[in-house]
């Protein structure tokens, strides 16, 4: 804890600055090269996929001329082959003017060229997970058409690098997968968050009997709904986010939209068998239909990041208890990151 406290003090001296590029709207898809710390990719809400090789000093659009849609919802770089990148089009932050996508794209030369892998009717892709040892084994969370019912939604899997796809988890024509998490230590363990939603120009409907949390322990062959496991809320569910800790086996985080005081961040220590509400702080869940993103720290098992309106940190002993040390508004990643240390 002393080391963690010292690191936090050093971080306080850092100042944020914009490194570009200038772009309209927001960014919800970001991925980094697993070997080169200067190489990153981001997908804009309506601006395609961009790449930097110098840590953000210079950015170049690498999707122009290849993509049929400029709306990017998810990006993933294969850990076992840094040249393999998957991009899902159509973001799941469904504003009334949201642009839909035309499926999934793949690059095998680090963004130099791209090929279309189909799944055109998925419309909005929330997350992509690539097996850490096999770049051809890939899963996507497809929300589907948010303006009407359609069948091409849920969790889809490809074993051959996107040549063919199978629908491994499906709820109904009005509910799709909005988030997906894989345990990097045991990639057969997957968690999928489903969201029942409908967007019109005059309103948004978030939640319903279709929303829920699912788990697979056999690489997506079979799934178990864990939405009502001990500790999770018993009321209606809306949008959910999920993350598996790479640093602590069995630890899973879920960000849950539900009734009033039960909305918040939940944690499991046993791969979702039981849960505890860690924080119901309102700053975690402003506009849940728009945000609801949670990310586990890859190296520190007690740290979790929540993307919303503000940037701050809270070192605690289990629950968020201290006010933010600093706040910063941004649209770079569809809201900022809230850092919660829970140990």
C-alpha cells in the first residue's frame, strides 16, 4: 500500500494535454500494440480508424478507402500477432443521431489494408475479444439494429479469422450483446452483457427482461445466465458493462444499470457465482445508456477504471469513499476515466 500511495503522489504531478488528432464527436474504441508501446489505434464515432506509431504525436487515418462505414464501435489487436486487427463498426453509445455500421473488418498488416468480414446487419458492435494465443479465434458482441427488431445480434464467434461466423449466444430480436470480457489467464471463460434497448428520434428505451449477464466456461459452446446470482440486483436491468481482472484470478467487475440505489459497480471473487455492491456513487453512472464502460487494470488487481463524465481516483479499502482529487471533462474516449482502487 505504501508503494501504491507513493505512485499516486507522483501521478498527481502529471498534467493532461491534447495530442490530437482534431476530430468531431467521440471515441469509444481504443487498442494498443502488445509489443510496441508507441503504437495505438482508435476508432472515431464517425471518422474511421486512426493509427499512431509515435505515442500520439502524429495520427493517420488507416481505414479510408477500405471501410463502408466510418462509425467504429470496437477495436482489438491480437496479442499473439500484432499485425492482426479486428474492427467492429457502429458504436453502442446510441444517441439519436448515431451512425450504424456495416459489420466487421480485419487487417493482417497492422492497418495497412483491410478486408470486410461480413455481419453487415449487426449494425452496432460493442466489443471484440481475440483469443490471446490464436488470432483466428475471435468473438464479437453485436447489439444489432437499435431502431428496430432484427436477428443478427448477440455473441458471434469465428474460428477461422472471420471467414465464417456462428451465433453462440442469442436472446431475442430486441436484445443484443453490448459488452464482452475474456479471462486472459483462461480464455475459455467469457462474460457477455446483454442489453434490451430501442432508439427513436424522440426517446430511448433502456432495459427490460432481455437485459442480463451471461457466463461461458467452455469458450462459448454453452452459456449460463448469472443475472440473478447472489448479490446482484433483483429488479429490472438496463445497460451493463463487464470486465475480468487479468491480475487476480476469479475477480470480475460488473457495472449495472438498475433501480436507484442498486445501480453501481459490483464485484465477484468467484467468476460470477456471488457478487458484492462496491459503489453506488452517482458519478459512476451518469447517462448509463451513453456510458457504462468498466475496465480492469491489467497489473493491479485492486484497481478498476470506469469511463464516464469525470477523471479521478479513489484509493479505498473496498468501497469508493473519497472525493475526486481532480476532474476533467473530455470527449476523447466518450467520457473520462474514473479510477477506483479497492484494496
